[in-house]
């Protein structure tokens, strides 16, 4: 059962149901360990060394409405699991924090400069961005800081957030449906557009308690998450929530919970497979 206000949101999004088939995913978690062990022990995340000859996996967190000291916290186990998997395969993990109250354009400049200043191996890179982080990744490409072999986004507002999402900061405003920054990125950035066939946009929908499918994650509709009509190479569409109780469906809860285990663990396979396919493609 949903609230009356939430039902109104659903009515808006059902008119824009994506054409992509929904995957009812139940994928084993790869490289799963305890949160404290992996994340506290991951001090080398953010450090490149000679043992990373294959390049760098770049991971960008999403918008933090509280501008807290650790915006990666909820994404931490996914970052740590990717570190566990790729460190032994010769990849460094660049998973920095940034001030998401700034526009994604400014954040991309900040992160691009940090990548260059830190001397990270960017001859071979793969990028992963959650929510706002996906736009930060794309803008880093547009500004020619990096030309990744692959880029994966999760719950990213490629054409803007839903109309009901508040925009109290410049960062949130840059993600809105009428954002000039998003419009410019989608239609005027040649470096980004030239390699969109390398991009994977992962979208999320869910069922409510009545069994009704909502084609959004409560903050971003499915078509925006899947970058419809932008020419991305892959657009997998996952249903992470099934028959959830009403008290678990707080507004924005699905979007935020996609960062958490075990839901984020289901993303390990599509992320790893996309990176592996790009490595095979480009040698």
C-alpha cells in the first residue's frame, strides 16, 4: 500500500514506462566480505602504485543532501568489493569524495584535476558513477580529463530528476529536469557523445505491496536513468524491490537503498562484465 501522494508520483511515471525489459535479478554477490573489514581496511583506495599497471577504476558517489564528512558511506561496501576484485587484477581504485552541493560541472573539474595532480594511471580507465556521480563521470569525459574504455552509471538522472525532487543547492539544481548543464552535456559535448557506445546506464524500478510496478526509483524516472535516446551502448533495467511494505517505501528510499548491500551486490556482475567486455574489445 502506498500513500496518496506517492500514488500520484506513480501515475506520472507509468506514462513514461521504458521499453527496456525488466530483469528480476538475483545475482550472487562477488567478493563479499564484512563492511567494517573491507571498508576500514581499504586505505589504499585512493592510492596508485606500481602494482597497478592495468590502469584505474574511477568510482564516483552521488549527491549528499546533508553534505556530510563521508558521502561514500552507503556506497562503501560496493567500493570495497570492487577494490577487492580489481586490486589483485592490477587496477588502482580512484574513489574520492567531492562536495556535491556544487554543480556536477564544477565537481567534474575538481575530480579531473585531482586525477591529474595525483598522477593516476589513466592510459586505461573504467568509470562507475552512482546518481550524480554518473554525470560527474560523463562531464570528466567531456572535459577530456579521461577517455574511459567503459563507463557505467546507476540511477543517474541523465535527463534530470523527477519534477517533485527539491533543488535546494546548486548541485541539486544542476540535476533538475530543466538543467542547462544537463542539456549542454547531452547535446553539445562532442567528447562525451563520441564514446557513448561504451556507456552502460543501469536503471532501477520496483513493485509496491500491491504488486504494481513503479517505473522510477522514487527520485528519477526510468527513462532518465536509462538515458533514453542518448545512444548509450547498454541499458539494463533491474527490479530490485518486490512486494515491499509501505513503511520501507519512504520517498527517495529506493534510490538511496540501491547503494546498500545486498542490493548493490546484485550490480557486481553487470559492472564486472561490462568492464571485461571493454577490456576484450580494446585489448
